[in-house]
C-alpha cells in the first residue's frame, strides 16, 4: 500500500480529518462503494462525538467509546 508523504497533524477537527482522509482514499484508488462506506462510518463518528459532547478532535478515548457503543 502506498503511503502519503505529509506530516501527521494532531488536533485536527473531526470534519477536517474526515475530509482529508476521504481525499486520500480517493487518491489511492478506493472504489466509490468503499469511499461511501468509510464516509458513512466517519459521519457516524462525528455525530456520536457531538451527541456525547466529546469534542471535535479525534482521540483514542473517542475511538474506544465509539467502538464500544457499536460493539465493534
């Protein structure tokens, strides 16, 4: 798998992180169906974070809570 050559940013707002990630998976040639699945999951993550007042930045804690909520 090809890796991007840009620095890892910390404290990006979730919406910006999702936008950047979607652009990257499109650049890597993911199918439209796969991109739509990722987009849907990431939009659920943003909504989950908003509902729980967990902030608008990605964190390990947010990821764990999201996965526990959806039993993944």
